[in-house]
C-alpha cells in the first residue's frame, strides 16, 4: 500500500489552487441521469470517489465520456436497475442514483449501504422521504428494492439536517408530479449549486440554500452544463495548513463566503490572513491563542465537521486550552491517539469532545490515515512536526484530495509518495 513520507518543520510558501468540490460533484453527477439529454460537467476533481461514481453510472448503462476535468454524460442508454454491490459499498453517496433510476426506469435494487469509520451513516430519513413521494420500498435480505409507479409530490420534514438526504429528495422531486416541500433542509453550498444546475435544465426549485425548499415537478428536463464549485473543505484545510505551519501562502479559487465561521475562528486564534474576492492569503503570525469553547461542528453555515480534524491539529499549536466538540458524527475523533503519539496533549472527554492543551512540539511518527479528513489533518501534523512522519493507508486521503503531495511539494513541503 502507498504511504506518504513527510519531513516536517519547514515553512510553506507560494500559491495553491483549490479543486472542484468533491461533494458537489458527487451530487450533480447522478442528477444528470434524470435529464432528457446529455450534460457536460466541468472542473471535476481527479479523485477516487468521483471515478467510482462515474463507473457506477456507466454500469447502469449511461454513456460517460471523461476528458481530464470534464465529463459528458448521456443518460439515453440507461438500462440497468441494479447497483453494483462492490462499488456501491465504496461510494457512500451511490444511493443518490436511486431517484434518477426510479424516475427513468421505474425501479432500482440496491444493497444496504455499509457502515463507515466516521459513524453509522443511516439512510432512514432518505427512505422515509422517498416513501412520502410515493416510492414503494421493499426491504429484502441483502438490500432494498425501490419501485416508483405512482410518484406524487409531498411534504417532507427531516428530523435532522441531512446533506445527501436533501440532495436525494430534491433530485427525485424535480421529476415527481405535484409540489414537494422539504423542511429542515440542508443549506450547504452544494444544495443551491445542485438546484442551480437542475433549474438551468428546466427544473422548478426555489428556496435552495434556505431551510425550506419548494419543488414543482416537471415532465421534461433538458441536458445542461455545470462548473463544479470550488471545494470549501479543501480551501479551509489549506488555510489551516498555512496557519499551522506559520507560513505565508495564497490559497486561490476560494469562495470566502462559504467559510465565514472558519474565518471568525481563525481571527480569534490570532491567525493573520487577508480575504479577497476569490483567494485568501495566510500570513505568518506572532503567537496563536486557544479557542476555549467555540470549536463546535455544525450544519452550514456553522463550522463544517470536515474541518474539525484540521482545526484540532491547529489548536495543538495555540497557547491554552481548546475544547473541540464534534456534533455531527460519532466516530470522527479517532485520530487523537495518533496526534498524542506525536507529542500533542489531547484529552478525550467523551466520544464527541476533546480538550487540546497547547502549544506542543510535535515530532515525526508512524501513523495510518483513518478517513479522508483525519488523514489530511495527519498530513498537517506531519508538516508541523520535527523529524519524519510516515502516513499509511493514504488511499483514504486520495479519496478527497487530488494529487495532494505534488501540490504541497509546490509549496515547498517535503512530502513524497512511496508505493509499497
Ligand atoms: N443521518 C441519519 N439518517 C439519514 C441521514 C443522515 O441519521 O437518513 C444523520 C447522519 O448519520 C449524521 C447526520 O444525520 O449524523 C448528518 O448526516 P448527513 O446526511 O448530512 O451527511 P452526509 O450527507 O452523509 C455529507 C458529506 C460529508 C459531510 C456531511 C456533513 C457528501 C458526499 N458527504 O455527508 O462529507 O461530513 O455531509 O456536512 O456530501 C467528507 O467529505 O469527508 C464527508 C464525510
């Protein structure tokens, strides 16, 4: 298995451009199957999760032609109503394909989604929402069969905010006769981006980006074109990386409005930075201070759970005690032992909260990446640490960050990929 070897303790400098957003692309790609013509999606990141999603779409019969960061998808030949179980288990959002296939072919069979290191990740709200729109769901021994003979609009109240749930229901409702209202909908930027794409194809969605979304079902949707929005998680991660290594770097292709809570927290930690229309410049600081109680993950526009692990690493370099509170997933703090093995002083209070005491000197260690976001946090820790850090299981990092070592090398980082 491939690993990263990092010789840390060096400052970074220069420019790094943010890629297209993984989670936006993972929602827009399946939606192209709903349409009555071919679509072109540009600015796709070249990462494992996207490759697998495209493979699943090909297996369903769609014509998928990828040239670099652009893909053309023609759903005319969509013919299969079963998801490949092996691939389905590996791409958490593969059930976003369910709505479009039900609309186009009347039914779909898909295996149970697997658990995941960051938590159980159930799909109960999504299945309930499908039922509310008239989808019949049969739970058989190894998965679900969804049949959509009499689809009709309806009101769906999500018990908790769910990003993929909002996307799945929006996608089904655009071709479902009548009006659908989604209440307590997710407001993450990926949601208005998906709505904008679908509306450009003739859908009638309003309110996306607020907690109530109205969708009028339509009979026909043309193909369309979409530029994947910049990845706000990558942008925030690079900004935190610059601050953690006390470097001067410019992060470009950023939508600063997507990260307001992060900027507020960085300011409070005494990180120096300047925001412009589409970039952020991280400047060297004198001394970072801890944030005692407000690093709390929350649905958008709160602090993204996907930035929690990088923020924890940052706080190991700040003066004082910072409590980090992960409210979205139950398994997202299991990288703490790795940071402590590098010299961090982090106390696990309960499965959702840790107390970081800083600043601490980190030193190189042998680690394994547990998931995408904890994985990149360990890369940041490796860049801060004195000595050599070895990170195993970097497939998890590759799932979310395109050619990350090459891009960091351009900032002067001493990081290399070693194929094992
Ligand atoms: N939930 C349920 N039942 C459901 C749906 C969700 O209990 O039917 C719970 C989840 O278990 C979780 C909470 O609701 O505790 C929120 O989950 P949500 O559905 O919003 O998460 P998701 O859509 O599966 C997306 C991103 C995640 C990101 C979360 C939160 C994608 C592909 N994934 O997941 O991104 O952390 O929203 O913002 O969009 C990542 O990129 O590394 C990643 C994990």
